[in-house]
């Protein structure tokens, strides 16, 4: 299976549940820090590290930050709103009349919005339009009946927001995760390339620049700045919940494809998230529409598909993962990647040569019907390039580096294998790799594999392609 599965987990997972989801074919686990904290997350991280060390599982970890959200405030009782009712939205909590007003925790809303601006509260539960802007509140008119509870999301579609890339909670959470040994930070509400640079600087300043940044695309502003965000990110998540609120929902599939295409051009892994099998939170079977959604995401060649509530509530998590796997396998039967979307031209000569080697290795593997491609990864670049060209067969990446081993769990088509060391001569590495593949039953006599060798000699990186028959 070439497409990866990400499962969201909570602190309630015990070791057996982690083993169960891994055996069901999960590659990466996500912990959502909108609903978690370092204190809550520490025990589950320790369990993952323990099981990874004993090789009972092989799971990479992704931290999903809370991000700079805009919300209403705490209420003892819901605010009952009727269609055409006028409501005041205050930025000063002391002036709110809870019987008829709302509070917004984003002070810049008064300067960022204009009269006529549409405001979405609680994920389309209430749509209101700005009629008047005063010094300390907005006067809006409701377009529908609604009941608004505590700390509900507020979305301002199309508005350029005056928000940082990381809030204080995000920084505290990431500092915890740095020392906990995570591989990926999924940065919520990234809107510009400058946001990615800000997050990168925070990691660099704390001596953990190797952690990979997955930028979540969730707004019209992010779509407008998509190319810059993709170029500076290590990966991208199509976060369809907020994106589907920020955009006219009928345009969501169009923008999903646009994001995928941009990621292909720059060779960045892309994750499709939100409601892929949402009905399985309560039901033991997915809907037909959900199956088609997963199938089409795979056909569009996403690197990974992500489960959220489906695996956190723990009603049918294993069934959900198993259905996800079956649909992925069915879709991959009819995919035929042409290895052409990733932009091969680049001013860096070393990178250009690696890209060319990666692409031609995959074309050779297709031509001879190779069982798989084997690559020896001193860094993650060569394996990353192979993944970016979208292989049609599994790619086994052998590496001695723990960080590279974990990073590659997110990349399409890559199965990462950790070995103790790489030998000076590529034939020695090849023999070790083949023996491991034979022992795991991954190759048989008369199979062909394509081996990409890389060695460093006098600070010069040398690559070669070799066809190896299994005997």
C-alpha cells in the first residue's frame, strides 16, 4: 500500500490500542493540542516511544497545534437567536449583556471587517452580516435561527487577519514536543509564507530545525498565498473543515485539487483531512459518499489520508482503519503514475542530479516490472524525491538515522527500514538489504528490484541505479 494513514489518538489509548491501530496499518499518529496539553500527552508519548523501541510498532508522531483561533466566550446558557434579529458583538467582555450580546476574543475584528462582511459563527450554525461598526462592538443581523453556546468558533471569510503564526500555547506545546521527540508539527491556520518562516525561526532558535512543518491550509488568505506557503513548508494538510467554512463549499473540491497540484510541483507531501469516514464515529459501516471521497483522494495521489473523530472516540476505530485500507488498496489498483508532476529543474546541481536519478529509477522499475525500489538514505532527500515522483511500487528506504526513519512515514510509497550502519561499498549494503527483504518475505526468487545507491567520497555524493534479480 503506497498511501499512508494518519490516525488521531488521545491520552486514553493504552499500549494494546496503539498496537492494534499499527497492525491495522496506521503510519502516523496525530495528537490534537486544541484538546490536549503536555501533561495529558506525556504518558501516551512515552508509550509510543517504548513500543517503537521494542519494535512492536513503528509510529511517527504529529503535533497538531491549536493555532490562533477566533471564538466567542464562556456562557452559562446558550444565546437564542432568531432570523433577522440584530446582535451586538463586543470586544470588551465587561460591556456584554449575556441575554442579547456576544463577545469576540479577537480585538482586531473592529478594524479588520467592513460593513456587509459575512461572519460565520459555530461552523455555519449562525451566519450574520455586519451592519454597523462602532468603537467597541459590531452590530450584525442574523440570517437564521440559532442557539450559540460557549466558546464557539468565529470565521471571517476572505478577511486578512492580524494574527500571529503561533500563540503562546502553541510555543509551550512545541517546546514540550521538541523534548518528547516528535517528527512533525502541523501548524494550524497558516495564512502566509511569512507564517511558515516565523514557525521555522522558532524551531531554529530552540535548536530543533530538523522537525518538519506541515502547514494546514484553512482559509481564503492561505489559498491566495498558496505557492509561497508550499515552497517553504515540509508538507501541507488540506484541512477541509475550516476551509469549507471560509470558502463557498461547492468550490472545496476545486481548491483541494489546486493544493494537491501545487504540492506535486514542489514535491511536498500532502495530507487530506476532515470527515473522510465521519459516519463511522457511530456506525460500523461507512457511507457510499465517504468511500468515494477516500477513493478519489487516493486517485488524486494524496500522500496520506487522516482520521480524526473516527479514531478518538474509540467506538469503531479498527473497523474504520480497515475500511480506509480496503478503499486505498482498491484505488491503488487503477493508479498509474507517470512520474512527471514534480518539477525536476532546479539551480542546485546536486539536487537536480538526485531528482533525475529518482525519476529514472522509477521509470526503469515500471519498464521491467520490478517488485520494488530500494534506496539507501544518508539524508531523507533521495527518498523524498522518489516519493515526490509518485512510485507505482513500494520503495524501501534503508537508513541509519532515527530522524530520517521517522520522517519518511509520511511520504507516499516509502517504507522505511532502520539498520545499524551503511557500508562503504554499495554492494555490501545491497546484500544486507536483500537479506532483510527475504527474511520479511517481501521478495521472492526471480523477482527484480531496482537499487539506488548513494555514497559520499571526498565530500562528493555519488548515485547509481542497479537492477538486481533475486536468486
